[in-house]
């Protein structure tokens, strides 16, 4: 936690005195950076956090951080009044007080000088804007995947995190699960031999019907800031399906589709165990179909093929078969397959391997949330750093562009752009509704 030059112990004590005199509407807490680090967790060195986006995933993350004695959750932000009140109630019940502040605008939460770090758990189209603003405000971030709805949003997020020296954990939590780490260590240390093929398979949209049938205009509910919800997305008549789960997952304005939003998990594992998939240039082809159901209109099924300059190949497909989902590394000595159900290898003896001390180890995180807090304190990169999140995101975004254009594309991984293709490169950026911009 870097020192905020405008925030001193004296100014903190003055602000605390103001609270006692009734001059502020909510208390401020002591940032751990204000007094340095101590060996034990005390009120003075807990990581002070807020949560932006308090739906299902935001609530899940909030509960995880509430259970960490090294954290104090002090604020929540949501454009839905009912959601932010429920989040406040959850936090206040946990601490036995009424101290949690609520905000409708994330910028007001970021302006609080006592907050060290934030959770970002909004819809995908907001990720990059909030993350870059958080970096500028001096906040560390636990951010849900992916890095946005366009490749250049991930670039902006990555660049801001590094420019302002922030700690960033992407919510690709498989990196904190033993089976995924072990599969990647087998792959990266050559136990399957020279890798020639990586196979990634993710679930297609599991929601066969839209939440609401016709995309008719409806009155905006009381306590819902629809303009703020849309933010950079196009202004369109309100319909409950535009922000309700699961419709927003399936709607292009707010999400690039499951090829990115869910695919990012296993694409991240592919890149972790075989870094060449995110480092080498490639040609990509992608076939697929698009939804036309109510409001929903993004990619519904896909079959992508990556051919790398070295001859390495990767596939990324959708499948409803949970046993086939996951990531498989295939080499000239064997293969290993991992997903959320388990890990398998040929030969099976690979599963008995012990990674040697002098070989590459990919960390020891067993809790994604605890790993983030540990790294906020140590200022080391967490297990899912921003670069990994960016690469895993664009490994889904790039084939989606190829599918949308209906032709093969060549990708320059060093420059992070398509080779000699102006039309495709224009699609690396999404237009943002004024006044929002990166």
C-alpha cells in the first residue's frame, strides 16, 4: 500500500475529530499505509476496502473479504438502491455497527482517502473505466474478469495499473486451485514433452432463453440509476433484461459473450501452462453463431483455431459436456487435462510427479482473496496479475472478431494488433458514450 502524499496521520486525526463533532456523515478508517506494517493485525494495519458492484459476484467477494481478519470493508457502491442497501446491511451485521457507507457513483467511493483497495464486480463494459480510475486514485484492485469488452480496454487497464504502481488481482480464481496449478507446472516443466497442441473448451451460454421476452420499453424502477448503469454503453430504452442476470451476459453492449466472459478462465490456464499462446503471433479462424433472442445478441457457439508461428496449435470451442471443458496440454511425451471436476493425464504416472525445487513453480496460493490481501501488504504481484488477465481476455476477444468478420486474421502478439487489417484493428476499440472515455 503506497503512501498517499495528501493523506497524513495529522489530517486523519483531524477528520476523526470532525466525525466526533458530527461534521461528517460517515466515519473514515485508518489506512494501513498511514502507519506502516505491523506483525499482527490491528485496526491500524488492516487493509481498508470498498466494493463497486454488489450483485451476485460482488456479494460473494464481499463475504470472502469480510472473513479475512486483515480486512475492514467500509463502503459499497451500486446503481441499484436495493442492492447497495443489502450490501451495507451485510457488512454492518458482520461488524456490529452502522459504519458502512453507500454510494451510487463509483467516483465518490474512489475519492475516499482512507480506502486502500476496491473490489470491481460490475458488468464487463464498466471494468476498464473503473479500474483505470481506481489506479489513478491510488487504489489496489481485485477485479472480476474479463478486462473489458474490447482489447484496447485491457491494454488501458494494464498500463494504468503499472503506471500508478497498483496491486491488481484478476478474478481468474482457478490459479488458486491446486489441480490447475499442478497441470500447468507439468506442462511448463516439460513433463508432457514439447507441447504441440493446447485444447481449451468452455461452456456456451447456459441460458437458452432471455429473462424477458420482447425488448419493449419499460419504466425505470425507483432507486435504479439507468443512465449510470449504461455508462459508456449506447443509450437504449430501459428494459429489465438489460441489467438483470443472465441477460446482460448475452448482450453485446455489456459483454463480449461467453467466448470471452467464461472462456477467459480456461484460456488463462492455457497461457499459464504454455506461455507461448500469449507471447507468439498467430493466425486465427473462428466459426460460430449469434443469438437473436429478445435483447440478447452476442456469440452463442464457437469453434476457434489458432496456428502459431512456431507450429504450436490451440483450439478454443464451446461445449455443453462438463467433462470436456477445461484445458488440455498435449506434448510428444504425454498429455494432461484439467477442469473444475478434476485432473487426468496420460500416462497416469504424471499425476504422481513431484515438481523439483530447481524447476518452475507457479506459486502456492490456495485462496484468491487471501493472496490478494497478502500482496497488497507485500507489494508483490498476486497469482493473477493484470498482464495475465489481459492476455486471457484478448485470447477470447480476438477470435470473436474473426468470427464476426467471417475470415481468418493474423495477430501480432508483440504489437497487440492485427497484421495489415484496418477493419479488424478498428474493432479492437469499442466506442464509448459521452462523456465516458479512457
